[in-house]
């Protein structure tokens, strides 16, 4: 009834206002979807039937397919719908899909781009390519065989690529006598498997793609199914909420300079909305300005949305070039040269840890290293491959999926893939052949294990030895280099104790220096925030600096919350167990909140500060610190005296 009313309204609009009718169809919503599944599940047949029954095929195409059906057809009928999409000669001869075939069609309600992807395991890379830009996945299942390995593999890849909407097309129901019991069993089996994936919208449709049941027209053979047909669901699925309209990201494709008076920055808006007057920052430099004007294909506009190709001008002459990214000042993505990602390997030559590649991210092409292959994923269980090594895998073979650590030669701005597909995706290119060898999705955290050494970005570097030994420096200073690592909650008294300790050591004639958390974040670590991966990187850098200063014979005093046991263990590993003295400044959180010297707890309680240790983020107290100090019971002078006594016992100072 609703469809009939809609058609009447369309006919009236054509009669009364043809311009409005054409405009409405020009601005119709676009849905990109792919078909995937195992070999012979009927993917190409489904698309062919969809196009045929919706009258989206020209007569000359039909004549050619009818002729080819007699030569290549696999249906024993006059018309084989699969031949509408299987265009390669090898595909027609073998009756399979090899490459991704794209088809375009439109209905009264929506425009569509279909990616018909191959089902063979050896062509998984082609399937992943087809899925990368899709809003919806059609997972075909042969009703005779149910959920098989390739069904799971393709479902996992679709989930990995951020597709939220899924139609599970249980095909070839005619061969199983339109059995409702068989359909329900497949439905239960798939639901049990897919519960571990990130799909938000799953819809099951029993059908016969060859005969057209429940494709465009409702089937008379399955009265027990009361859901929509395949085409009806495609027309109605809501994808408007899938677009990220919050995080404005404009990767700069080129700098437009037609004359001396105009300097614009052109690119496709990856996500979000940008308006004239918005405050923006150019990454990775973090220089700030405001949007002066926005230009679209038809001239100047006031605002632009995701996927629009635009040029913007800025009020200030800041340095912006290709590969930079314009983002809101108050919504900055992560900036760094290291990240972990799920990688789908697409090349016959296996991935090797430590090998150099080119990483294509947004508008940047950066040299980088595949520092480590953490583990492979078993697509049958969605867990780590049991055959992989405990700490890491040696390689990734063709079509395998693994979690990898990538290190780049320079920092880039990126978001986690599950938040922003445009700025969280990248491809890996072989530096010699220029072939695309992998696709990757960035994960929103970096996990560093104690003792886990990452490969340097360049393999052409060698450590050099000094002519002065550590013993020579110790004799000169009459002390050994060491790091006093003070850890505790904000407001626990770390900085106060550190400052008193520094003064007392200097008074006694010992060379020492404080690395304070806030001071370091004004310089060395100013590009880091307070996410888990940023905290980890903050501690790693401090540990490396402290180790260098210890080698020079300096006693380093650090004052950092350093909330995670694993991070402090990593710092101990970098500095060396003999030179690392962990001091737990153990102060109850109630006392810390009463002190609250910076007013941070109050802001955290009101929600102004996110990821605040002790309130919204955990603090993992040391289990076996060398020294524990309770600053609610000890004065700073007494605490300093205890630490100095320990250093003397260790023969670090005299």
C-alpha cells in the first residue's frame, strides 16, 4: 500500500513539476553494498536477478546474456543472471567470480553501487578491496551447507572494515524444499558465531536468487517468512547515522595558488562538518587559524559536509602543505609515528617483521617499518591463531589477518578506525615494486610489553661507543648514575618530595636533576595526551632520557603518576634494574583530593577532565617498590632523608 502511494506521488510530481522530480532523483541517497560468501553461493546470480527483475538492464545486454547463457550458462535455462556481472572470460569459462565487479542502478527511492566480490579464498584480497567503501554487506549462505569457513572469513573481514549493516541471504531455498526448519537452523548458527563481531544491524532473508523468490517480488513458496524482500530492505535500511559528522578532518590534497592574492587548501572532507569561522589547527605542526572561506564546485559556500571536495582559505598565513590535515582546535586526533593495526595481507610475498614499506594514509605517503607482527587471527574462532608464536608471529602470508605494530619515519594525524574509517585506514605499498601489499585498520591503543624491543625506523643505523666509560664518569662525579622513580596519584606529594630530594642531594655535593611530569609535557612530550597509548609513550620517552642521563653519571629524579604497572616495568627494563629505584608515594585519594593543588580532582568529578587517574582511569599501585613513603604521615624532609639513606646503602652516592 505504501509503495503504491509512493508511485502515485511520483507520477503526480512528474506531471506537475518535472524540475523538482529531476532534482529529487539527483539528490537521492546512495547506498554502497557488496555481496560476499563462498564459491557458488549465488552472489553474481543474486545481483543479476536483482537487476533483471527491477528492469535495470538494457535490451542489448539481455540479448548478449541470453546468447552467452547457451555457451557458459550453468543453470540449464535460457537465462543465467550471473553472466550480467561475471564479465571476465575466465569467470565465464569457470563459472566463478575472480575480480570485483561494480554495477550501478537506481530505484525511485535510492541509488545503489554494488560490488560483486569473489568467493574463493585465494581472492580474499579482492573481497576486502570491494568491502572497503561499503555501507552494507550481503553475506550469502548456501542453504544446503549452512555456515562454512568462508562465510566466517568474509563476515570477520566485513566487521574488521567497519561495516555495520548486514543482510544474511540464505540462498537456494528451492533446493531444500523451502524448508523453514533449515532456514531457522542456519539463522541460529550464524547468530551464535557473529555475536563476537561488531555488526549493529543484521537481517535474514530466505530466497532463491535463481528463481527470484524474495529478491524483488515476495515468494509464494515461503509464506512462513513475513519480512521484507531483498530490494525492499535495501531501499529502507537507515545509513544516515553511519557517517561521522562530529570529527572534522580535512586531509590537504594540494595547495591551490591561481594568483598572488589567493592561497587555498584543497581536499575531500573525510568526516564531520566545517563552517566559515571555525577555529582549526594544521597537523602535525599544530599551528592554529580560522576558516576564512569555503569553496565548492559551484562557488563559495558557508559550510561543507563529509565527502565533499572543497577548497578552504585561512585568516592567517600558517604553513600548510600536501599531507597535512586540518582539524578543529578542540577535537584533535592522535598524532604519532607509531600505531598498532589489524592488517589484511594481500600479496604472495609474505610480510616480514622489520621490513621497510611505504604507508599510504589519507593524502600522505610515508616510509615506515613493519616493526612487529603481534599475532595472527584465526577466522574460525575470532581468536589468536594457536599456531602463532607466544609473543609474535614470524610472518603474514597471502590473505592472512594479523595485528601489527607499524613505525613511521615521521608523525601523522590519525583516528582509530572504528571511530573514523577515513583517517583510521591505510594501505601498505612495496617500496621496490610499488605494488599494494596490504590494507590496514588502525587500533586505538599501543601495547608495549616489558622487555619488548621495537625495531628502529631505519635499518641503516649503528650504535657508536664512547671513548669515556661509565666508570670514568663515576670517578669524576664520585657517584653512580641512577633513576629515582616517584609514582603516585596526583596530589600525593611526588613533586614536593622530588624538589626536596634534589635540594638535599645538591647540598651534599651530588649532581642530580628532576624530570617533572608537567615540565616534560611542555616540551619533549607536548604532542601527547592522556589516553592509554599516550601515557605509555610518555613513560617510554622519559625512561630513554633518564637512561642517557644515568649513563652520564647523573642521578635523575622523576615525578610522574605513571599509573600502569606495565609501563613502569618497561621503564625499569630501559634504565636497568640496578639503576632503577621505584618510590611509591602512597597517599590516600581522600587526602589527595583535599590537597588538590591544581584543582584537577574537582574538574574530574564534574566531568570537565576525562581519563583522570583515580577518578575515571585506574591507578595500579606498585606491588614491590624499593621504597614506600606515606606523605600524609611524613614531612618532605623526612621522606628525602629515607631516599638518600637507600641510595647510600646501594652505593649510588657516598
